[in-house]
C-alpha cells in the first residue's frame, strides 16, 4: 500500500519528540574509535535537550556476522555464476576471495543464513516497538589515507578481512530495513562524523522525520565538505 504520508511532508512536520535506542557498538559487534563515540553521544544529548528520548539499548542479533557473509557470498556466486574465467581471472585478490567464498557455501550454510536472517528481522521488529529508530555509528573509524585499500584495525582490534571495518552496516543490510546516515559533527580535520539510524519495515517516512530531528538538534544541516581541501 502507498505511504500515508509523503516523505517530504514527514520531514517538514518533523519535531523533536523522537524515541531513539542507542547502541554504541551494537553490543560489542564492532569496535568504534573514541572520537566517533564522543560525537554521537554529544548529538544524542542535544536530541534529549530538544525533547527527544534516548535509551542505550540493543536487540539480540544472533549470528549476524555469519549471516551477512553467507548472504553476501551467495550474491557473489550468483552474480558471476556464468562469468567466464577470462573475466574473473582479472579480479584483484580481495574480489577473487569473495567469489571463492561464495562458491564454497553449502546448502546448509544458506539455509542457516535464511533462518538466522528471519530471527534477526523479528528481533529488530519487536525491539522497535518501543523506539522509532536504532542509532549507531555509520562506521567505527575516521577515514584513512586514500592509498590504504581497506581498514585493518580500529581502536586496537585487528581485522582479518576487508569487509570487517564495515560491520556496523551489516544489520540494516541483513534485516532489509531502511537506514540513513546523518552527519552529526565534524572532526578536527573537518571530516563529517555520521550517525546511522535504522528504522522499521516500510518506516521510511518516520525514519526521515527522525533524521531531520537529529539534524536540527545538532545545528545542521551541514553542507558538503570541500573536496579540494586536504583533511587530516
């Protein structure tokens, strides 16, 4: 069915009376640098001062990492199922590893992933009965130098794979829920710090309204950074 409220109208009518669950690292699922944590906590304090409700809470997310990687692996296996070796042999090592992992998955792996995805989805739906959105960092680290292909360490935690630094995006992707990243501040070098908001199924209008409320609470919207400036 069509949305009862146009998205633009939801943003126009947004107010500060929002209900946000804050999961700083998704119950230890991903490391987060202190600078990012500070910005998010300051932003949520501003939300509270503007009439919002913020509780630090996180739903149970069983097997999230395994489920995400299995479903992503299936996507890779399907995408290149009929691709000739003359094409795939040119993949860089990380992409070749993605394809090899996808092709190695068993029916049991995929069945478990689908069942676990359902559990994660239902847990999120139940959890969000009491909140408008779940808030967490968009990523756990500030940008690295452009010549670094992927982040292999965050806050003392070392990663074994190049997708691990993006763990905070696994939840919305796996559960198929709407999500948005809202800039809530700038680092000392002028780089935006993002807060990820995850909403309910088909809850885009409310998600956008909450995002607008957060944006206004922190003094936004912030304009785009100047790409010609070197940020440190």
